[in-house]
C-alpha cells in the first residue's frame, strides 16, 4: 500500500480532526495513524474498550472512533454500546475482519459505518469524508 497516495494534504479541513482508534494490536493503530497523519488528523490510541470508555467519559472531544470488533476483555460491540450511551451522536466505525461474515449483524449493530480489514486507504478515505 502506498501511503503517499492515500489522502490529499488538508483533507481534514482547516481544523484538526481527532480520531480515537480502539484496537488491541498496536500495529493496526500505527497503520491508521500513518495514513491519517499526512492529512492532518490527530489520532489517539486506546488499546482496549475500557480505556476508550474512560477517554469518552473524560469529555475529550473526538470527531470519530475507529473500533476493532474482536478484542479481549471487552469487545467492540459492547464498547460501542457503552460509548453511545455516554455520547449518542459519537461516530463509531467498526474496523474488523468480521464485517462480511454472518456472525456480524449489521442491522442490529450500533456502528455508524464499517471498515473491513485489511485496511484499504480508499475505504478509509471514503468513510471519513462522510463524517469528518
């Protein structure tokens, strides 16, 4: 993947957009951070759902959350439900290998959108243009 072709500089507009990335694997966070940093996004990492909930409760402002679906201790679905109770208008995008499987029920999931793994820069760009 060529990160130089990902997003145009300034894609995040004139104000810095903050994205919370919730994923137990640091390598996934680092990839998303590398893709978004070139476009002026500020990315914050929460390595589990409990940390994400604490960050949202602390009144930090995020423009969107990219949420791993399959994590230990508390999964992405349970974390997203908790985040939506705290901030119902918070944009949460599921980031998972499970988004195209029968076990992942999009009709009842609280996610605003879905980003399949492995991440493709075109998909990330399209989704963030909708919300940021």
